[in-house]
C-alpha cells in the first residue's frame, strides 16, 4: 500500500493583541506617552506662568485695545490643527535644545519676580511653549508649528511705556491729517496738538483710544491670519501685512473726519455714545474693504507679470 506524503501543516500564529478566539486584546498605546508628557508639561507651565496667564485675562477684560486677545489662542489652535493635518511628524525629540530653551524661559520668568516686567514674562511663556514642543517632538515639529506658536504674540499686551511711545505720535498724526481733510471739505478747523476746535467753540479731542492703536492691534492680527491662509506668493503676503498699518491709520483718519463733519453739520451729540462705537465697527469693515481692494490689485499685477500658457507653449 502506497502512502502519500503528508503536506506540511501551517499553524496560524495570531498577531499580537489577537487571542485564539479572534478577539482583540487591549494593547498599551505607546503613542499616549508623549501626549501624556505634553499634558503634564503644559500643566507645569500653567503653574509656573500663572502670573502671565492672569495678566493676559486681566488685560483682555479691562483694556479694549486687547479685547481680541481671547480669540488669539483659539485661532492659534486652529493653525496648529491645520499644521498637524499636513502629514506625519517625525518624532525626534531634541532634548538638549528643548531643555536649554525651557530653562532660559523659566529663569527669565523668575527674574521678573524681582524686576517686574510683565511683557518679558509674557514672552517667556511663548518661548516655553516652543521649548516644550522641541523637547517632546523635535525641531522639525517646532518648525511646522512655528506660525501657530508665533501667532500668540498678538495676545501679549504691550508695555505701557511702549504703547504711549507709539500712540502719542499717532494722536498728533491723525489730528493733523483729519484737520486738513476737514478743511478740504469746507469745515473751518483749528488744530492745536491733538485738540481740534470747530466753529461754535466745538472741541474734539483725539484721545489715545482714537489714535488708531486699537484698530491697529486687532487689524494687524486679523490681516496676518488671513494672509497666512491665502495661497499667495511671499511678496504678495508681505505687502498685505505691511499695508495693514497705513490702512488702519487711514481708516481712523476717516473716522475722526466723519465725526468732525457730523459735529459741525448735524449735532455734536450724535458723535457720542452708541454712534461712536458703531462708527468704530464700521471703520473696521472699511479697513477690511481697503485690504481686499489692495489684494485684488496685487492679484492683477501678478497676473500681468506671469507668462501666459500660450506664450509658454509657443516658446517650448
């Protein structure tokens, strides 16, 4: 009787995490370790920089120049999420560089306890965030999230001395331009510093709140966010960001001029209270319209300078 050779039997070895019954066994997710470390580092940063966090909330709630500060972390988180969705990030922690940045931020923050400079402590908080990212994920990840981290600078209140140094010249500049524009429109005006006097002893004082700094801080942050999300060349984005400063000033000059016209031709009471607030919102919309017009003009210039497909095809 002939016997056929037995075929080799292969036994299926269940992959790790699968039992013989085919059920999936829980596996400890190693990826949760960096996330847990990041959460712990953020909690420690919150404790170490609680004075800066308190200063942020106080400035955002009491100073209208920084009322947009509550939106900045949310916008920054959105940018970080979009950067994360671009693709996988190489997990190569830079321990030495991350620790150096973190130690520097903590030491300078502690020094502000002796020499209280809230602006420096607030900047150290942002540096500490970048240090944690570098420490846990590496330099490449920090580079990818650099804009999201750097955008947080718009939530930091300026020092009072620096704010006054910028706002005071803007007060005089806005007063001069507005008084000249009022004179062009046929309104007799006398400008003495930041005090504009109209006929009938009607005085209009251009305060720091009307210098354009309030519009400038929020408008610059909004312009930077919009430009970052646009698919424009670098030169196009740079021009838009730099133009946000004169656009905000021009919108504020128009606001002061329109207020003067209303006080002269209509009633000075109409330039107070609710109207003044609504006028400020309208000027923000005017600034965005001017920014959109400039962007459209730059698009036209870019389309003229780029070679057309027909000319490129004929040249090849």
